[in-house]
C-alpha cells in the first residue's frame, strides 16, 4: 500500500496538559474510523514555563489541602512525561 497523501492525514495539536491525552484518544479513534494516518503536534506553552519561573506562583490542586511547588524543573518534567505518553499512544 502506498503512503497516504497529505489529504489522507489528520493532524491533532496537543496542548501540554492532561486533557491532551483524551483529545489524542479521540483523534486516534477518528483516524482509525476514517482509515487515515494521524500526526500529533505537541505544543509547548512558553507562558506556562515563564509563570513557573516566577517566585510567587503555586499550584493549588482541587482535592489537596496544601499548595504544590510550581517551578520550571518540575513543569518541564511534567511536560516531557505528557509528550512521551502521547508518543507511545501514537506509536501503538
């Protein structure tokens, strides 16, 4: 079978948050149903990283009693983990 043309591909833009995995699952199902190749575009949010670098920013989870540190290193790590999970789902 020949490679699909550009018109035979679907592209999904994935923001760096947990909702992106649900979006990717929906896009995978659609691509499968339409028999199209799916390309994922993982978006990096420079504003998120800039906010993580500010000394006064914190994360206050809905179900936690205490705030969580919001720093560049942990934010970059979380984004890398999400990107890797998305890569694995696209490769499957």
